[in-house]
């Protein structure tokens, strides 16, 4: 049995002929899996290199700013209505001003995250830079 499995694995890896004699390439009528285009983050990377654009490395170091960011993150993660993308937005607090950045699935989600942030004690202002991801 072990020998048969090994032979089958070797034949499969070598791209042996299909039983119908048409080779190992799928036909157009087959449900061939297409490879998506590679992700291109060039624009985001260029934007983030700009020193005027806040990144998590700019997070305020005082206890108040860290606590605000922590509370917002905890509330966002607990909210089951927010997508995985939304749970991963950047939250940066400097002197009570919260910057939100990153992609989300819907405009409703963008507003919900901003609302969550505004409810946290100590937040002076929200700079909502969240983007709605193109589909």
C-alpha cells in the first residue's frame, strides 16, 4: 500500500497523462483555478514613507494616549459586526487626537469604527482616514 501511494504521488508530481489521454492541462470547460494578480501596495507604501503620514510608530507614549488606543482597539475587536479588515485598522493617538487609517469593507463600518473611537473617554478629536476597499 505504501508503495502504491508513493508511485501515485510521483506520477502526479510529474504531470502524467490524464485517463482521457488529453494531458494534464485543464480544458476551458474544466473549472480551472486562476491565480489572482499579485497585490500592489505601491501607492500605500509611498504614502506611508511621507513623514506627514502617521503610522503606529508615531503613537503617543504617555499613559493617556496608550490607554485611549487600547480601549478603542478592544471595542473594535469585540464588535462582531466589524470585518476582519476593520479590526485591523491603524489606531494612533497623539495628545488625545485619534487617527484611524486602513481599509474597511463598507462605509457603514468606517462610521462605526469612528463612533466607537469617539465614545472613549479622553478623545479630543477623530481624524478618520479609513478607506473603503475597492471590490
